[in-house]
C-alpha cells in the first residue's frame, strides 16, 4: 500500500506500555480512493438513486448481475435494465424508493427478478442518504441474492404441507388429487397424476422395463385455469406412452426429468405426438417436468407438471423438490394401493360368506342390503342370513363382529356357519345364542395372547328370530344387538321390546327370548348399529326417522330398503351397515291340516286314512303310499315312547312336511337293526323314504318331522 493511499504510518512496532483510551492516537483514516476500491470489489450489490430517483451509482457486482456496464446503467429508473425495459418482478422498486425519499425511513424490500430466463430472489435494504444539513439526498440499495435460501424455505414449506395434506385418506384417487392440488398452488400451472392400471385394482405393479408401450389411467389433474384446458385426457381415461418417447424413457429410467419446450422441441415432438404438441402450443407451455411415482423400487405411475403462466422454467432445485414431493406421494399411493387390495380381498371374502341367493322358503318375502364402511378402517364383520327351518318356518339372523379387516370377515364366516349348524338342530333362539356364546368363548381361548388380531371375537352381537307362518308367531332373542322394528299393516310402527342380552363372549349370563304375534303383511326390519349410529347424529333421532320411513306402506320391500339406506346412511359411512327386511306371510288353511291323536295304537290306521284323504284332496296321490308309511312309523313311536298330547300335522309348503308332536323329551335315535331284531327299523325307514328328517324340542315336548320333495309346480302359490 502506498503512502498516498493512507494517512501517516503508525509508530514503530515494539514493546510499549499500555495506553489508556484517552492517550490512544486516532485510528487510520482510509483515503477516498481506497474507499472507492472497497465499494467496487464488494461482492454485494450496491446502488445509489439520486433525488430524481434515477440511478447515479452502481458497483461492479450490480452491473454484472444484469449483464450491463456501470456507464450503461447510469440514469435508469428503478427496476430498469435498459431505458424503457423494466425487469420482470422489479415493478415495485420505484414506489419503495419514493417512500424512503419522502419519509427518510429505510425499509426492506424483496423482489423476484427474472434475468436471462432465470428467476432470482433478491433481498434489499433501502436506506436514506443525508447531506450535512440532514436532508435526504438519495437512497442506497444494498441487495443480497437469497435465491438459495428462498428455495430452501419454499422446499421445506411445501414438503411440510405435503406431509399434512397428501395421504389423508387411503383412497387412491383422493391421494392423487391431493398431490395435484398441492402442486398447482406453489409449483406448477398444471399437474396430472397417472397410475398403472394394476395399481388401481390394488395389485402389485409389474415391471415396466420390458414393455414396448406403457398404459396409464388418468387419476387426477388440476390447473390454475378453469376446466384444465391443458389436459388431453379426462379423469379415468386410459392413454399410453411409447417406450421411446420422452415420457416413456423417463418412466423407465425412474428419475425426474425437466424439458424446455421451445420451437425446436415442438417440431421434434410433432411427428411423434401431434395432439400433445398442439396442446402445448395452444396453452404456451414452456417447461415440463415428469416425475415417476416409485415406491419400494416399483413404478406405480407418473406425475406431470407444466408451466405456462409462471415465467421461470423448472430449475435443478425444482427437480429436487419434485423428486422428494413425488417420493412422499408415491409412498401414500402405495399404502392406498395395499389397502385397496386388502379391502377388496376382505370384501370378496365378506360377500362370499353372505347369502348369494334367496333361500328357498315361502314364510316371508325378504330383501337385504349390505354396505361396507369407507373410512379406511377396513371391511367389518356385519352379516345377515335367512335360514329355512323345519315345519315351513324361517330364521332371520343379523350379527356384527368386532373389528375390521380380514380377521373380522373370517370371524363372521365362522359365526354364520355356527348359527346355520345350530339352526339345523332346531334350537330355540335363546338356546342357540347360549351355544353361540360358548363357541365365542372357545375361540377366544384358542386365540394366542400375543396374536396381532387380539381378542376380536368377544363382543360380537347377534339377533336371532324364528317365524312360523302357520301360527304367525315369531320368537326372538338378542345378544347385545339393537332391537328390531315392526311395521304393521295398519300403519303403526314400533321397536320390539326384547329382553337385553350380553354381547357374545361375555359368558356367565343368560339369554331370554320373547314371542310376538305378527299380523300377515307386517314388515320386520333387522339391522346393525351402523344404520342408526352416525357421527353428529343422535341415535334417538335416527330411530324416529327410521320409524317414519317404515310408515310408508305404498313402498315395495325393495323400495323401502333402498329408501332407508339412502336416508339414514351417510355417503361415506364410518361403519358397516347391514339391513334385513322381511314381509310376513301366513300359511293358507288349505295347505296344512292338524289332528289330535289319542295314545292308543288303534289310532295309527285312522291317522293313515286321514293323511291319505288330505293328500288326495291336494292332488298329491303319488305321495300317499310313502306318506302313509312315514305317518305310521312316527305316530307309532310317539304312542310307544312318548306321551300325551300327541298331534299330527301335515304341511304342503316348498316340500311335503309330516310332523308328529308328543309331550315327551325322549330323543329318538337312528340305528341299524340286526337281522333277528323285531324293532329298530322305523326311523331308518323314514330316513330312506324322505329327503330329510329331524327333531326339534320345545318347553312342552318334542316334534319329529320328515320332508318329501314335491313335484315341480306343486309348491307354487301356497300363500
């Protein structure tokens, strides 16, 4: 450093006694020339605007930032890069400088400037420059390029929003929509999400490495313009990319790629994809970014981002942001895919375990609805069944298993099978629930304590009802289940008061049945709690609305079922819903006959004659011989081993049914008699001559019954 660039040199170096602040000589003062050099070489952008708001001084860093010389920039207005040309994003600088000149108070200023097709973010500090009198003579603008910090903040903010908003549900379509919605807020002007067809069904995505063409389904798209005019495809539409196309190569490679769309690129693409090229021209798309959706090393689809209103092209920082954004979205899409697969499997299992066709019975007209939940918890264990019983009776069953998913569906299947098995034994409703309760306790004991499914069998609920069309009586019992609704033909609707029973699997408590007489044409509604228990709605209000809907006798059973479901069930229910509705019928007196018999063997021949006469009256002459043999054996057994009273009943239903009741609870046994045995062949003969036979017990005795198939057409119009 020369002597003319500084003040006097300091004293010679060497040890000296410490000096106090008052004794210390004044600090060296830099010359004007040195100050000028420091300003020139300062890497920070510095500019000075005079009182007329024109540029009076810039350092080299400022001039270089816009590719101009200092001399060429002097006299320019704020934001101008040359006379009359204001940099995009610099329009507000003049107003900020004017305020500082007027108020004498500095202020910060941030702007986004597009320089050489590259967007920069500048953070400036505006400070007034005063003369000796304290008057504001101009404004200095010191500017820092904060582009990197800005993009870092933007990236963190966008990723934070993505973590909160993408994957809020386990619905594939909604997850894709959330990605597209977020992208058009801060990142792109148009966004589209396409998924492979197998992903939509929940299947594992196959490798795309060896495909000549890649087929996608458009799942979501969003735009800053109304109606998404940039889109070539509608939601749900299938389209393909050739493996050799720009998008195809990007998807195969698996890494995000951005393209600058200029005239040269458009001409190159025009022969391969004329429709896409035309859309890009019409919408003035200048930058495209393609990001494959990949999770666990498998390609699930692709996300397409375009810019046409945003001036800046996709940068390297945008590529990094898109890669991380799409990576997070891909994990959510894969979770939704796996949930879709599990849900589809559970739903298929559930539906396979529910009745797939109407049971062959004439006691009631039946219709049912089942609606799985849509809140992401998985398919539940709601179920229903219609079981034909002996004596033209029918059992109506509705149940609900605790939990969701495959385990709940499998448990439901086990309980439904158990109910059908117990119903075949003709147990009374309360006895059937007792046996079912024991089964649930056994299943829980067999479940390992550390099983991931836990004890989800206990807590299941069930309502079991048996209706007899010959008497119009219906016997019911419930295990922790909602009480059924009864709509009578006269328009009255009431909830049947059944004794409360504990849920299945509690153990140690008893179940109690109740009997009701149902007028012919009554509608009985059995349902699960999902029908009446909805978030934000009172249960009593739902029950009152349910009663009002059942008061509309003009509706058919199908229409009534649909009306109830449409009115009471939310569009996206939080729980499974099962509804079983039955309209009662009464057995016509011309299709059954009953006789009280004395405990005298002599009445057996008289019973055969009565049965033969009744069958001839029904036009069933071909069944007389077999039925006489069955009646003879059953009545003889009742007289020999049973007790008073003895009653014979003949029913013409979907089959020809012969029943013999006696006051004894002695159980009959089917056995094979030896050659020289005089007895023991009666029930074996009955089993050989009939389609099926069995025994049911009551509080006053037992009934042995046997069924014979009727010729085609004989079972029609019985009620």
